[in-house]
C-alpha cells in the first residue's frame, strides 16, 4: 500500500503541533524540493495525496510546513 499525506491547515505552528503544544518542527515551503512543493500544494487544496515511498520520505509525520498558512503534515503508511 502506498503512503498518503494529508495537510491540515492551522492558524499557528502551536495549533498545528500534533501534541497540542508549541514544539513542532517547522519548515518553510521553499525548503522543499520542487516535487515536494507540488505534492504539498495538492494536499493543501485537494485532500490526501498518494505517494511512493521515496516521495513520502520528503515529509516527516507531524511536521509543520509554512505555506500560505501553517499546515500539519500527516504521513500514513
């Protein structure tokens, strides 16, 4: 089964933290490679995105990416 990612919008990095706290790893959109940027854009606007294992490795479950807002990334394997 291929991994999927979800991007859940939040108002702040603390609100996006999976533990409800303020300590979630945060990356800027520009830090992602081109393919990962396209994937995040698709996940932020269209829901779950199915990936192969190599593409999923660009994301860490629970991290926060600052894009047009803050997005908590969930990677399901």
